[in-house]
């Protein structure tokens, strides 16, 4: 049995694609509209209806593109400052640089690893224009506190919800809060996948209109819109120097079917997280934070943290898990220790001590809806064998 386990590699992540997605893609290919068209429009409508609260949804090529569009739409410009966390993927901060703005990092809460609202006020300066909170791993930031600060200090809020569908805060879906915009990711490892893709969600009609224009070269009417308009199909106007950030109908076709399954996906991920919690509760580890009673955790990630008295270092643990045929990852290496961010802004590891120290002991375990009970048990047995 041990040999068979080593020969069968258990990946860190795997998309949950069924026949429904395949049939929807085939239908798209047969229809002949491969780029942004009717299925993209339908996906936007159904996603907006799922989030509720009267939002508009703008489908884009990635969450990175969505964050860029949202920041541009709220007026972030050269010389502005945007607060965010160093405990995230580089895309969260790099989009500020696209606009000539400067990211200002704020350390994280040790429990959730999300941006610490208590530290935000001290980071606000005369050039601060916006906050990008990151819902890490699928648990919501303290959006109540963050939105209160933003209102008091007249700051825009763009939520990085790449990990957070369907996450809730105070009983409401992320995407339906009072932020200026929320951006979701549909990358291949996420809780809803289209391969590559993302969605900008907003209740602000001006932001939605600007994002729709700028995602396709600053053109006032997308090609599909022109086919259903009384205006000649060939007539359009370029009203701004935009980008090439549109979603394709092939990606949207996958998303349409994934959206129907997302609650089941979340429930399965929550079951796996609960099994892990039970299996690891007596080990020298820190379990992931859980949301308040009644709120949903999307469980995009299950981040285990090894305590100082663990028999292995984090790096040795990852190596041993790999030898056992189980994939893991690290979320995240804080941005302020990467060469670009470190050197460009003169940052040191100790500048954000919580983010830095927590990353040194963090490891993400496999968690995805296609995992069988036997796969979950295998991970638990492996972790216990190394750390018990």
C-alpha cells in the first residue's frame, strides 16, 4: 500500500470540471462566437444575480486585470498611495505601479493573516487614496472596521477577493458590501474556475461603465453589443487609451456551469477543512482561523502553521510531504522580502514582523472539491506521521 501511495501523486490543487462544463464549451465552439460575446454577457448577469445587492459584474481576463481596471476607474493616479498587505500575491501591489501609484504595506493580524485594521490609521498619509484589503485563503477581512476607516478618511476601497467566493462577512456575501469594487479570480486553482479569468463587481454605475470601456481598448461599444444595436455594426468610438482585458466566451462557458456548483464546492471544501482541524488539533501546529458563527469561509486555502516545538522545520516538512507524494505550497512569501519590493522601497523583513514571522512557519495543504475521503485521510496520516 505504501508503494502505491508514493506512485500516485496527490496534487496541491485540481479543478473540478464535469461533463456540464465540457458540453457548454462545445456548444460555444459550435456557435462560433469564441471571444467576448453572448455567454460572457450571460455569465456577468448570473454572477451579479448570485452576489445580489444590485451589483453590476464585469468579466475580465484575470483578477489582476480587474484590480487594475478598478483602481483606474476610481481615479488612482501617479503619485497616489494605496494601502494593502504584504501577505499576498504580487499582483495585488503591482497593479498600483501600473498607474504610477505607490503601495504602502500594512502588517497583518496573526490569527487571520488578513490586513490588520488597527494598523491602517497609522499608515494613512496625505497621498493615501485607497485601501486594497485581501481576503486571505477565503476568510473575510474585518470589513466593518475597514469600511468605517475608509468613510472617515475619504478613501476608496477595492477588495481583492481572489480567494473569497463565496465568502461572507456579517452575513453578507463578499461583493455585496459598501466597497467601491470587489475583484474575484477564476484562475485554475480557485473555488470557481474558468482557467484564466476574473470578475469586477460594483454598485457604482460610473465605475462599471469605466471598467467596461477600459477592458477593451477604450472602445465605447464591445463587438457583441454592436450586433444588437440600432447603430451600424461597424461604428464605434475610442474614448480612452484602454487595455485588452476582456473575457472570452470559452472561459465564460466554463464559468456558467461552475457557478451552478459553487455552493457544493464550498461545502466540500468546508468538510475537508473540518476533517483537517479534527486530525491536527493535538499537533504542535496553529490551525487556520475560522469566521464568526454564521459566516462562510470559502476555504480556497488551508494554511497550517508549524509551532516552534514541532519536530520539523516548515521547509523540511514540505520536503518530506513531497517524498510521500503529497503536494503542498506556501501562501505567501511576503512581498517586502522579494527583491523588487525590497529594493524599490527600501524594506526590511522586520518592517512587517507578523507577516514575516508567520510566513516562515506556514504551509498550505491540498484542499479542493474533487478530493476523495481517502485523499483527505492520506494527508492527515502523513501530517500526523511527521508531526505527532
